[in-house]
């Protein structure tokens, strides 16, 4: 893999592998199989979150590889995220320490604020998404993103994480953080795909030195049924993508990922299939031409696959979209 796109240099100087394994909705044995397949296929970047409830299983698998000398800790890039119920500054350090204990690591390489919305903490660390009677998230009455960010900065100073960033933040929220930051966010992890290209957000973040990590690069076909619409477009079945894939002898998934990589983004495709996990990282042996990139950029279908998050947030002051 001599492609220059195999990693991205973050604004703090760290190199981040540009293809990582996404693990949302992957639990226990399933995620262990996925992590094993990923590490065996050459992945060194694993993305998880406190709210995914799979950090412990990932930690067990990482330990096996570290103890056997199959990988070195410094070669791994592990990302996890702050629980939405732990956004109060006094909870932040405790939350990362719980994550590190489950992951069996002394530090993570990147720690993200999972969402700019604070959920009510009732003292139960397992009640990750408390709900109101009408089925929306029970949001905290008070929240202060800038204070939460300052608490994350302390984690860098303590050596508990090498970098910090955000997820699901809009332009104004990223700008507010950057204005007061001692340690600037290196990443904004957001939905990004051919139907939700995030052009404006990408350009704004680029000016601020914030790299975009794309999730739902394939339109998240595996997300729960209650979050799907009856009729929604499928990126992997898009005729333009199919034609380009056929020309290169690649899968449509590989073309979707390559497009994002050539846009200078990081990707974290989620899969539990060892075969697909392998093909998802086989994206460094071909190039999309400028004409192909322009053709993809010209796709007129506009559809976000995670708009339900905005609905769940209700009228919270930091509702991002």
C-alpha cells in the first residue's frame, strides 16, 4: 500500500490511518470477529464509543493481539467517544477512565464528544439514552459545550488521550470550540456520503484545520429499521457508482470509499463480515479520475440517513441538525 492516502496528518501532527473499522451496533462476539478480521486485514484504526456498549469486547481482542506481539500499541489508532450522559465537565474524566478500563488501554489516540447534546444523567451509567414519555431523548436542562471541551483538554494534558475532537457538530459549533481551544479539535466525525456530501461543512472545517471522518459512507444500510424510511436511495446501487465500479473492476462500496478518501476524508466503514472488512481496505490500488470525481460530485440526489438524530434531540439548544 504505497498510496499517499493511507493516512492523514492531523493538525496536531499525528498520523491517523484513513480507513478504520466502524463498530456501531456490533456487540460482543460479533465485534470480536470484526476486530480480528480487521487487524488481520491490515487495519490499525478502530472506532468505538462509550454508548456502543462494545468497548470491553474490543479491549479483549486488542489485548490478545498486543500480548502476542501481533501489533504494537504505537501502531494502533483507537478512537472512542464521550457518553451523552457524561457531558457535564465533572463527569468527563470518569467517563474516559471507564472506557479505558474496558478497552484495557492506558490511553486512546482520539477522544470525541459524540454529540453536542447533553442527556440527563440519573446516576446510572448504563442508562445511555434516557427517554421522555413521548419517546424523545431526555436532554439536560443545562449544558455548556465550551466547558465540556475544556474538560476534554485536561484529558490530553493527563495523557489519557493523544487527541480530541467532535462528532455530529455543525459549522457554528466547531467554530465556537476552535475560538476558545487550547487543544484544537482535530476531527469532526459526521455522516458523509454521495447523497449527503457535506461540502459546506468540509470547507469550513478545512479552514479551521479540522479533518472530517465520514460515517454512513454507504448510507448505513444496517441501521435499525425504525430509523429507515419506506423509500430511500441506496448509494451502493447508484447507477453512476455502478458504472465507475465496473470500469475499475471494483465493488461499488470500494468506489464510495475511494471517493471520500480522494476528498481528503477519513472513513470508518462498519461491517462484521470478514470478507467485506477485507475488501473495504482494498482501496489503495486504484484512482478515480478528475472526471469521475466531478461526476460523483454532480449527483443531484440529496438525502441524509441520520436525520432522525435531530428529531430525537427535540428542541435542545445544541441540536446540530
